């Protein structure tokens, strides 16, 4: 069964850091370009970052220099390191195996207090 389970969210103050994890099962993440998205009531769904099969990495402009995506193929886990967080980063973050988010996890909530 294909499954993605996120963890690592929480409540942090402005300027803080979090490391999100996305544990995959039922498939090998090494074979796929993997994505992080976030959703808020006001902005809706927003692509945050992705890493392709060659480990080339892409970031939302506001995340460049603050976010770092990585994967551990041996653990079949995707990560998103987030630093210098601001209240604008508050969202439900989830990982996906495809850009259309057909295969995605339920998400982990990140709340940044001012």
C-alpha cells in the first residue's frame, strides 16, 4: 500500500526552525521526483519545494536560502529543513509523490507565532 506520513510540525516563534519528515511506504522515493506543498485558508495550495531524480532541488522564491529539501533513500524518507520561519510560513505542510498531489500524505501543521 502506497503511503506517505509527515511529521515534525509544531509551534515555533518567528526566527525558529523545524525539520519536517515524510516517511514513504509501498514505493521507493528514489524513483520519483518528490514534492512539499503547503495549504492555508487564505492562500490555498502552494508548492514549496521539490527534489528530482538527480537530486536537483527547487524552492518557492520565499523559501530560497531558508528551506532545504533532502531525501534519505535508505530510510525512504523525504525531509524539509525550514529556518528563519515567519508567520507567513504557517500552514499545513504535506509531501507528495506527484505535482498533482494525487499521492500525498495528510500533512503536518506548522504554526509560527509572531
